[in-house]
C-alpha cells in the first residue's frame, strides 16, 4: 500500500514538477518507472499467498522474479537519483562578482528598487553607468555574446533564458530557480548590485502575466533589502491596459 500511495502521489505531481524543472523530466519518469516495477513485484508477492484447492501459488520461480524486480526497481531509482544530482550540479548557474576597474567621470545616483524602462537604449546606458559603481548581472533572452555586444560591454556575467540546456542557462518556466539565482547574486558579499532583466515579454508568454508580476514584486523587495537596482526594459505595446496599470502602479518608470 505504501508503494502504491507514493506512486499515486508521484504521478499526480508529475506535470507540476516538470513545468518547474523541465530538464529533470527524464529522471522523474525514471523514478516513476522504478515505482511501477516495484508495484509489479508487490502484486506477485500477493499472488504468492493465494490458495487454490489447498495449494499456494508460491513457487521458487515467482520468488526469484520478485527478487529480480525489486532489485531492478532499486537499481533504476538509484541511477535516476544519481543522474538527477549530476544534472542539477552541472546546470547550476555560478555568477562571479565582476568589478570594472576603469574610472568613469561622473556619478550616477539611483535609489534601490526595480525600475521599468520603455527604451532599451536608455536602459542599457544606465546599466553600463551603474556597472562602474557596482557589480552587475544580465538576464537576457539572447545568448551571452550577443547580449554583451548589444549592451556594449564584455566584462559582465550573463544568464541566458532559453529552453536549450547549457552552461549559465535557465529555462523560461523555471521561475523559482531564476529567482533563487538572482537573489543569491544580490546577497553576495553584502554590497549593492545592478541587474538588467531583459526578455520580460518572453517570460510572460511562457508563464502568464500574474506569475511574472509576482516574480517582479519579489525581486523589487530583494533589491530594496540589498540596496540594489534592477532594470527591466518593457515593450508597452505588448501589454494590455490592465497589465500596464498594474506595472506602473507598482514600479517606477524611466525613459
């Protein structure tokens, strides 16, 4: 009964788990397969105890099959778990703290928080200016080299929002992991940071506006707590009136 209950719960949460951790789909299914094999072994064990005409169905052959099935189930589950740990470790985003040593005349002051911008050029310019004062991070829909080229600076870590697995990539629907990655960066070394979050409309397309709005409000709170600045370029025409009103009510806008 225990294995049956665990199997039912695992199947019930499959879609929810895969939507958050798509790269682990294969390994989650491996675990489900191991439960299924174990269940077959349980049913055979129950069949062993059935009595027909005064004789039990139990036999040495069935006993061996049961042992093989349980061993196979444990082996598959172990392999799936090991592969999962390797995938998580390999896919972990490691963000260095990069400081630009060159000096730049003038000092840009902006209060901590999350800001929206209707101009990519202005947003990139402010981000670069702040990079001379604090470490930065770019979250982009574009590959790292393209993102750096667009911004006009090379010494900045970039996380690529993509469905392609690779180094320093995050799946667009994996918002908990993306949030964790950004917050971990903001809290490093207890110094102010700046983050450029590009690709908002793509994230909304993949997750829906309500989920992204909550995501942004959480980021804003962490920016305030860490004395940091998060810049988010937006395309006004991509949002309806209600969405724009919510964004403008919660976040400041600079052009």
